[in-house]
């Protein structure tokens, strides 16, 4: 069975969009881990030019992904800023020069 040029173009774009969705899923999962957020460097997304023209059948999916991309970027920024504020607050607490162990008698 031969594949038409239009079908091939759709498959190529679908694979790309699947990869983009997987990347967004990873980004959403990173929102749960403070350490990852502090190290997160947002990538500048550049629309693909090497894939050819977007098939009309995939336009709605692409619009949904663009909304998801904007939502994730905003959520990452808010979460990252919140974590950074928490770390600054912790760092601002004065620490004694010499730490010693503290024991609590919880049985008496």
C-alpha cells in the first residue's frame, strides 16, 4: 500500500507533535520537584520550518498545544519564583556558628 505525500506529511507532523506533547508532560511533572525548578532553563521554542506546511487536519491540535505551552510556561515561572522566595527565606535565617545536637526526652 503506497502512502500519499499528504499522508506522509501528516505522519511527520504527528510524530513531531507527539514529541512536543511528551516534552510538555515532562515539564508538568517538573512542577512537583523544587530542585528541578531552580535548575530549569526555559528553552526558546522555534516553530519547525523543516517539516513543511502544517496539514490543515492538525491545526486544532497545534492550537491546543500552543495554549498548553503558554499555560506551562506561566505555571513554571510562578512555581519557580515561589520556590526561590522560600529558599531565600530559609537562607536569611541566622544560623549559630557552631551547631550542636539537641535531644528531647519524649518518654518522661
